[in-house]
C-alpha cells in the first residue's frame, strides 16, 4: 500500500516511481477482487502479489516503442510476474487505472494541504491574540479610515483560512471517486464488485456513472479550490507588502543576519517572500483555468485532459504546499512595529474620528446631512491647511452650539473605536475546526 506522506513529501508524491506504484496498487486490488469472483486462481493471485513489480527505466524504454504508457507499464509488470500476468488488467481499460490512482494521489495531496492550512491557522491565531489590542489605522482605498487592531487583521485571515479549510475538504471529497467500469463505463467485461472492492480499499467512492473517464468537473473543482486558497495567500501577501513600504513600515518580513536585499543598494530590506507568493498565486490560478478547459471532452470520453493534468495537478499541489509553508513562516517570524502604527495614525491629525463626531451631532437632533456638512468642512480644512481636527471643531460655532468641549473630547477616544474587538474575537475563535 502507498503510505500517506507527511508534509515534506508532496514532491515525492508525484514522482514517476510513486505514480506507477499507485497504478500497481489498483491493478493488484482488481486482481484480488476478480479472485474473489473466481476469475483468477488463488495460486495465480499469490504469484501476482508476490512478484508484481516494475522498472521505471524499462517502462520509459517500452513507451518509446509502444507510445502508450499504461501498456508499457503492464509489459514491465508482466516481465516480473511471468505467465500469470495474463490475469492482470482483466476487463479494465487504461483510465480505470489512471483515474482511480489519480484520485488516490489527489486524496493524499489534499491531506497534506489540509494539514498545511491547519498549521497556518494556528500561527495566525497566536499572532491575533498577541496583537489583539495593538491599534493601527484601518485603510479603505489606501486612505486612513478608522482605527482597527493588528490582531483583527490576523483574525480576519484566520477566518478566511477556515473557509479555505472547508473548501479543501469539499474538494477532497469531490475527487475521491474511483472508476473501474471498463472501456466506456458500462461494466461490459468486468463485474461491478471489482469497482466496489478497489474503491473501498482505497477509501474512494465509486463514480455513480462514468464514460471512459471520471468526468473532469470534479478535477476542475479541486484545482479551483487550490486557486482560491492561493488567491487568499496573495491577498494577505499584498497587504504585508503595503505594510512594509518605507513610508508605512508597520510590519516587515524577517530579515536574517547576512541576508542581502539588493545587488546594488546595501540598505535594502525587500518583501521578497510576499512578492514570491504573489507571483506563484498567478500560476495556480492559471492552472485552474486549464482544469476548466478539461471538462469538455469529445463525446465525453477523450484523453485531451491527460497531458494537461500531468502538469497542472502536480504543479498546483506542490506550489500550494510550498506557498502555505512559506507564508506560515512569514507570519510566524513577522516583525510588527506598534510605534510606527501610532506614528502613522497621527498623520491624520484626528480625522479618523469624523464619523463619531457626526453621529454625536445626529444624537443632538441634527439631520445627518447637516451634521455631515459641519464635520466635513472642518475635515477639509485640516486636509488643506493642516492643524488639529479637534481644535477646529472646538472653534466651530455651529458644532459648539450642540456639543460641549468635553463631548467633543469624548469623540476622540481610541477606546471607543475598538471597544468591540473582544466581541469579534469571540465570534471568530469560538468556532471549532
């Protein structure tokens, strides 16, 4: 049986040796099922299970002649087994082996990615609670809006990766189907018991109805799930790249001793991991489009998808495994600069309290339109001429007609703006995944 590999083994999962081992597993399980049906003598089954093996170099050499990978594989296996090899591949077509083994390998890949996501969520949760009360400016359209906390940012990413986890589990289920139903899926020359037996042993569900192949909307769903997760990682990475800009510098990637940021400028400390992740997300998304192109096959049963999948499925799973591991490390070692966050908030000169002031005026009986006009005209003067927002409000007779000095000062409390952070945290972290 093929082992379920641990996280460092994603690349190994897709190597030819392991892929052929998965093919052989399907073939041997099919032989076991046929033996139970009395179609293969017990002695022949014992020989097959004892001698079944293959040689990768021999398969490559044979494929150059026969131009068919499964036939080359079966020939190599037959050379190891001998005469009893006539019972191997009984009633099967190539796609029975290819699609069922692919489902098994994709299951293994999904398990690795699911573990990756859980590891990232653990790091995000820890970072969220560490910085639950670390106040920073919230930005909308890149412009100062109202204060948030860095912990809320981490909580948001934690929650999004929870959806990624759910999505990956659904995608795993979508591709966890095998097909051992013969040339066009009609069981013409194979008993349905064989399919049930093989799939049960591999923890797959039998495809309810198939053609020559398992239909590729399943695989497109899997690749789309990978693309969405990669897109989330890019989203997080883009935010960290913004936060590391010299003019902002509220967070920064870990910069190790001896590391160099530029061949020309010795002072540079660049967000290279985040940029790398942004680029790789584009590849994973592109591969998902190729998976969607695979859905439409001639008469629903050609193999134009096969050449594509030999690239996009290994590449996407390997890339996403790498991306999740690298981003987890990025977050875990991230430098966070609360003093710079406080400094940047001061650039707004209190303008981010404008909504609180407007609502205070509304509570005094003003219409929203009038309250908005009073607050905005003072805010625009701060934008144009500088000065302190609270002082301008204090000196505005229209505002002072309705708000006392103490009431205006109360509108400028940071505690007021982040008073519901605990509520949000309870809502996010009470869930169990």
